[in-house]
């Protein structure tokens, strides 16, 4: 029976050799600690990547251009490849069939003023469909309409950081702001995730091209793959890539001159990477926990050997095999549980301490799946029980007469 005397005996055994107990617990606690930290690092990496893509629709395709690095059909390298409105019309009307699309131009660090408050924010020219290509949850007002584009209206939608920076407590919708010396009326505002999203100010693409660019150039072209699966989306990317390379005279192997990025493909790639990371964590963590369990088994075997005479005497005095068995197993469980909890708390504490200093573009908010961690701790405790069971069974087989001979 697990009465008061049994607990006192277990406590005495555990504290009789503190160094041995500490080293045994260290192997167990270190296993949980390593598993918690590695799990946190894995989730931190995943959160960082997901945050980087948080403001983009998963089925969007982004077209960007640069400078050529390879000569092609008589054209020299280092030639600027420039998208234009005509490319958007041709690709979306003749080359592929997509449900949504938008051109996108951006001016970083544009001067923005409201009354006496001012700041510098990115101004982005887009088309009405852009709201379905990026995640833009409106908090008030409205989004761009087709009429705004057709009339080249001087209207804008501002992000939450812009409101905090220059509007104070004023209602932004209906207010007039100065963008690079030109007055625009605010028709809406939004709040979104991501590192830069809330600093954006969106205006009609046609307005931006006329007032700020003076040309029909496009920085980017974004398309929606709609309900297409990964294979269909990849075919769409290949078709768009081939058309633009043909029209602009770009070498098929020149990756810097033209990049057509498929978000769906990148999500699939990162998903495979994260599955591999999680598998790696489980393998390493599993071996570490196994090493801890083996350490407990070895120590308990030594403890039983040292207590052979004591166990024999207790049996001679009438102690039951069940009582001896339960006491030894409970001792192993106690060491495992306490060490595991300490390792868990140390791991969570280390992640909490390091989190503010570890924020990065592709690493943020390292966290722990508490359910998985507690299951791991439970498995470790069960392993500890099994580790103590083998030497405990050996102990109950000790015959009193054999133990007395060792006196």
C-alpha cells in the first residue's frame, strides 16, 4: 500500500544520494528541455514565414521584372525589362483566363500630411481586384471602385499605422490628405497583418500613373489562380512566363529578368519543409527522451542492487512483493515526473525570455504546442515507470535467504 511510510521511504531513498538523483533527473529534464526549445524554434520559423505571406492570397501569382543577365537574340545583357499596361491587357484578355488581376505600382517614403501632422509612408497604386489578391480587411469606409479607376479619382485608403501617425482621434473617412503635394480624399481604412501592411496608402493605379509616374509602366502584375489546384496553377505560371519572355525578348534561363512567383507552390514547398522540421524534432526529441529513460533504468538497477539486503530483510519480515514493486516503480516515476516538469518549465521560460530578442523577418513568436508537450511528458513518465519496472521485478524475486547471506 502507498501509505505515509512508503512516501517517507521513497523520499529518503531519493535524497540519500542527491548527486545520483540529480544526474538522473538531469538526463530526463534535459530531454524535455531540448524538445520544448526545438519545438519553439520550429514554430517560430513557421510563424515568421506565415507572417511574411499573411497579407497575400494563397492562390495569387506575382509577376516581377528586373534586368537581363544573359544576351538573347541580338540583345545585350543588363537591359531593363519593363511591364506596361499593354502586358496586363494581353496576359489577362488573350493569354490566360483568370478571375481577378491587378497591376501594382509603389512609391516608398512618400510625403503625407494631414492638417499639421505629417509623415512618410508607402503609396501603392492598384486596381479594384487587388483586394482579392491581398488580405485587406476594411475597418471603415469603402474600397476602390471601377469608376475610381476610370475617372482617375484622387481618393485613397489608408492603413492603421497611418491613422495612428497623423490622424490622432479624427475620423479618417472623408478627410483630405496631401500625398506628395496633391490632395486626396480618404474613402476607407483597413487593418491587416504583416510587417509593413498597415503603413500602406492605396490609390487608383490610373491616378498614380498619371499624377506620380507620368507613364503606363507597371512595377508588378498580380493574377488570381482562382480555384485551380497546384498543378493547374503551375501550368498558368508557365504560360504567363513563356508569353512575357517572348514579348520582351528574355532568355529562357534568365531568372533575374523575369520572375513569376506562384504563392500556392511556395506554400506547398514551405509546408513540406515544416513537416520535415517537425519530423526531425520528434526524432531528436524521441532519442533524447529515450536516453533519459535508459538513464533512469540504469540508476534504478543500481539502487535495487544496493538495496538487495534491505529488500530481502523486508520480505523476511513479511513485506509483500506488491508493496516493494510499487515503491520502486513510484520512485522512478517521481524522479521522471519532477525532472520532466522542471525541464518543461525551463524550456518555456527560455523561449519566453529569448522571444523579444529573436524577432526577425522569418522568425517570430516562438511558441510551444502545450498539448504535444504534455503528451510527451506523459510518455516520458510512462517510460520512467517501465524503466523502474524491470529492476523492480528483479527486486521482488530476491529470496530472503540469499539476501541474508550477503550480510
